[in-house]
């Protein structure tokens, strides 16, 4: 139980954007298109066959180690080329 609490405290104190590997994401506010790698569901969400770790940009530049994939989102780079 202590390890779980310590992990939650550590994760809440990190300054990185809230991001999870997600197949379905909501469209960012002010955007009617989906980011690169996602398909429009013709509703308020976008889906992808691949789990990407994404975070909303909130109108700001992506953090180091992240790349802009458009439509208000950044994706975490995976390797030296940013694709694996």
C-alpha cells in the first residue's frame, strides 16, 4: 500500500503534461480535425489503431521529447527517429 501511495505522489508531482497511451481521444477545443495518426469518428472523438502517448497542447509548444501532431495535440517521441 505504501508503494502505491508513493507512486501516486510521485506521478502527481511531475511537471509533464497529462498523457496516457490512448486509442480514443477527444477533439481539442477549437479543432474540428483529428491529429496525425487518428481518424475522425464524425463526432467529438478521434480513434487510432495504435496506442500513442498524447497530451493536449493548450496552445503552447510541445515539451522536449514530444512532437506536435497537429489539431491541438503532442505525441511522445519513442526512439531516435521519433517513430518507434
